[in-house]
């Protein structure tokens, strides 16, 4: 032990880690801890040294790092697979909604009422309910246009009949 370590460990009663310990020509990581004198509480009289060879610690560190990289890679792959399937599920449901909108755009106002999309509580359900509301609104507008066209046709017939009556009278 160097004089500096003795000062830190024995006099200051402080545990010290040393990354530059050489024992029998081999490099070690070491930890020195003071052993207090139970009779005289002022100063420690000895210390305990625990150490391991640097090569052993570095091998353990490398093995743990490799294991961590493998575990993180497996977690990444599993997350990517789960994300892929979730995106596929979501896009599949969105495609059903897009197909319904395509039908409406083509003039087909008979939306599939059996679809369970409108029963969902997420955004896809909101889209499906909006599509149904849009179709109902279009249907209502078309019905009103048809009623107005029938009234116009009836008015036109009545006007034609009266015009013919006026023409005959003249």
C-alpha cells in the first residue's frame, strides 16, 4: 500500500477503490476497507483488501455486455414484430373504411350496416360512424330533392293542363 492509501484508509477511516494494484506481476482492481480498533475508537489499526484480476473483470464485463446486446436485440426484434402486426391490423381496418368511402364516392349509398367498425371506441370507429352519418345525410338530401322534383313535376303537369285548357278556350 502506498502512503497515500494508508492515509485515506487508516487515518480517515474511508474505504478506497484502486484500479492500479499489482500483485505478483499481475494487474488487479482492489478495494481497501478500514477495520476499526474497538478498544480505541480514534483510529483504524488495519484494513481489508479485496481484489480481482483486471483480465477476469474485463472478461466478465465483456460477457455481460454481449449478453445485454443480445437481450436488447431480441427485445428490439420482438417490438418490431409486434409493431408490424399492430400496424397491419390498424391499416386493414382503415382500408375497410376507405372502401366504404369509395363506394359512396361512386354513388352507392348502401353502406354495409353489418360492419362492426362503427361499434369500436377508437378512431376507426369514429371514422366508420362519420361515414354512416355522411351517407345518411346524402340520403336525406337526395330524398328531399326527389320530393321537390315530384312537386315540380306535379306543378308542371298542372301548368300544362291549365295551359291546354286556356289554349282550347282561346
